[in-house]
C-alpha cells in the first residue's frame, strides 16, 4: 500500500491534482476551501470549550421543557409558543453560559469525583423500589429513558450541579459588601419626610354615561385583539375505560401466584447503619483505623485528618454504591472497625453502628397491594380488549357510534373549545393536551385513529363542528354587559388620569397647592415625620414623598379610583448612632441578595473566557421553526383571554 502511494505521489496525475487544488485556492480563496472542508464536521447549536450541544440533543431538551410547560399550563404548547418574545435567544444565551462555565471549571481543576455524583444519585427516591426500599438499577434506567436521558449525561449533569453548588458556596463565604451599601439603605429607611398632599377621586373627575351600541361597536373594532374569539371546535371523544372495570372479585389463586412470584422483592431486606471515612492512600487509612480502634469518634478522626465522614443509616446492601465497601460492611458485627478497604476512589475505613434484621413478608402483609396490582392489570386488559374490538369493528365498516355501542366503550361530547383548551361554556373542564393536539390536527368531520395518551389511556376524537375566528358581537346580553363594563372602566380611568395630570401641572406651574386642591373640591392634608413604614397613609403618599426631592411635586395612584398629588417639603436624616446598627443588618441582607448577581456575572465571565457561542439559526432549524421569527412590535401586550360569548 505504501509503495503504491509513493508511486502515485511521483506520477503526473498527482502533480495535476495538486495544481488543481492550488488553482482552487487562488480562485476561491483559502477561507472558502476551509469552509468547504469544515462543512463535513459536526454542527453544534451550542459550543463552549470541550462542551457542546448538537441539534438532536437541543431539540430533545426543548421538547422536555415543552412537556413540562404543557403540564403546568394544562393546554398544548408549541415550540412557537415556547420561544415567542425572544425567549429562544435568552435560553440559548443562558445555556451557552452554563456550558461555558462548566468547561472553564473543568480546566481550572474543579472536578468532583464520579463516585460523589453516584452517591448522590443513589439517594434519589425516584430510583428506589417502593416495596423493598432498595436502589433499583432497572428502575434507574427506566426513569432516565422516560426522561430521554442517558446514564452518562445524567451523571455528568449531577457532577455539574455539584460544581455549581460548591462554587456558589465558596463565593458566598468570601462575599462581603462595603459598609456604605448598608448605610445608604439604612438612611433611606430611617429618614422621615414632611409634605402636603390632596386626593383626587373618581367622583371629582365624573363618570361616563351608559354606552350606546354604536360606541361599543366602535370600541370593539378599536380593540379587536382584545375582543376576537379564536377558532372554536366541538368534538366527540371516545374513551375505552369503563367505571365497572376491575370491580370484580380477585381470585385467591391469583393472589397466591403473584405473591409467590414477588416474594423476594416484597420482603424487608436486612439494613445496616455505618459511617465511612475515605483516605487518599493506605497509610492514611491505617492511621484512621488505628485511631477508631483506640476509641476516638469518627467525627474527631475525620477532623484530625481533614476529611468528611459519611454517615449511612438503615442502608440495604444494594443501596451501598461501592461493592467492596458493601461486602465489608455486611460482613462485620456491630461496633466493629474494618481494615482499610480498596474502594473505587481511595481507601475506606468503615465502622458498623447497627444492624436491622430483614423480615420475610406473608401474603396477608401485602394482600391489599397485590389486589391493587391485579385490579390495575385487569383494567388495562379490559381497555386493551375494547381497543382491539373497536379497530376490528371499524375495519368491518361500522360507524363510530355502532362500534362504540358494540364494544362497551363511552362517548363524550366536548363543548366548543379554543386550541389552548379554553371553553365558551361554563361546564367545560380540563382537556388532556393529547386530545387538544389531535383535535387541531384534524379537518372538519375528521376522525383520528386510536391514540394512547401520556397516562396510558386510549381515545379517539371526531371533529363535529368548527367555528372560524370572529369578533364578538353585542347580540348576547351577557357579552354586551361585559364589554360595556370594560368600556366604562377604561373611560372612567381616562377621565381620572386626565384630571390628575391637569391638577399636578398647575401645581408644578407655580400655583399654590392649597388653592389647587380647593378648586377641585379636595382637602389638603399635611404630614410631619412620615416614615417609609407608615403604610396607613396609602401607597401613593409614601411612594410620592420618598421618591421625590424637596420642593418637587409628585402625582401617584393611591387606589384603583384615586390619585394623590403632593409636594415634599422637608427631609430629616436618621440619627447616625441609631442608623449604624441598622446599616450592618442591611449590609448582610444586601450581601445575600447580591450573591445571585455575582454568581451570574462569574458564570458569564467564565463562558466568555472559553469562547462559548450558540447558533440560533441552527436551533430554529432543529425545532422546525422558520429561519427568522415573525416581527413583534416592542412592548406589544400579550393577547388577553376572550370574554365569554
């Protein structure tokens, strides 16, 4: 092979090829050739040092976030909804910063041992068998698969959490703000103010008369986004469960059979309580074992050797992470000190504190649990039989109603709902996300196949009616009343705001505040030694007095239907001796509040140092979104829920 390569390198064909490549570099430029060859490499949504996220992983992460959002909102959430309003850029930036920080931390030597992460994972209740109380490897794998996670990634993320926690603890221990920070807050809180003010009410501004239909129609058109009813759909839902399922008697033979099958798993295993101390080498472990045998407590020995003891209480053997440690501990007698154990990480010395004997359960101990399991199986079996029978009936040409009646399933009439599950009818309840998603995938009179939902149930949806989006009308009295109330509230608020602005402008223009108050029919109030804690005077008074300097006029909303207009006449600083103690207290509180900002700054700085970047275009492609997001006017309000129609 090497001989053939050398011959080719000396041939005219090789020379021609090199000339061709050289011409290509001259014509297209080296950068373009680099781009050409670089295009064969992997593309990453996020790149940060030795950390990266490809398109598949990013979509999986966002899909998991979408599922969580759907569960919280109780309605379908699309990727468009999830990233609307610039949230995609924000999420990418945040992830890039975290990955960048982790890459920097690894290079800086902040590397928690894998055993530390595994020990933490083995304490998570979700991975334990609910009956035996033991860490279950199969359940661990199943739970991770359900969350679309691999062991490697979950254990890496656990290590990352340890890094963040330890780094944050170090920052908190060293963070202490200058005294001036606390002094500024203590001065603001301890000072008192003197001022004058009067209250402008809705009665002074007047209220609007009952609106006419013409006014309301114009109001609807001017605020179309607030009064547009989205598309509505009515549907028939077929459910295959039946309240009578699983209500029959469970035969004793089945209970005995299931108990015999699960006897070992249902039994209470032997557990042991012990403490372990981990040393970096055998010599140190020998010293630790000798000190323990001499009667020193594990805590004292740990402190003398600058290590941290690990206390385990009532642990079954399967929950002890290191096999060598488990074998030693479960071969000891109470109060025995082990010889140094060669563990996965370092050498471990263990002291056994106590033993709780295991106990074999009887069928009567777990009878109720086994009956519940068997009933659940019976219910699932009955549902599955109906699903199979339904498919056969439909394939035989029977209508949906005929097939449902034949197999004993049920149909529910779903009221008109929006795509996010809101109903125009009061009796509507919560709709599973899978049902709503299916409803909006079908056309008019469309009928779905049998679909399994997230709760392992089955359903079929048929669209009965589609109402296109339209503006609300005044035909229904309840709708008219609601729109009229909204119109009246806005017009009254506009009148009140206009009057308050006019009166405050007069005071700012030099008119005497008492004269302005009298002209509006208001009473001028005076306050001396008012503190920021004196909330009984109203939020508007306190906000106005404590946000304006001396001789400045303020106008603040006092309640939903009133404004307060006033002037700050005097500011009195607190006594220095009294404020000093308060300043120290506020300094401590500000230190805690500043920890989050400092941590965020540290993470961002570390990410910048390793050159963390993200590709938003590739992220949008991974989510199946358009290359560019639709433009949204700055500050545009979110559409309000449509009133009942």
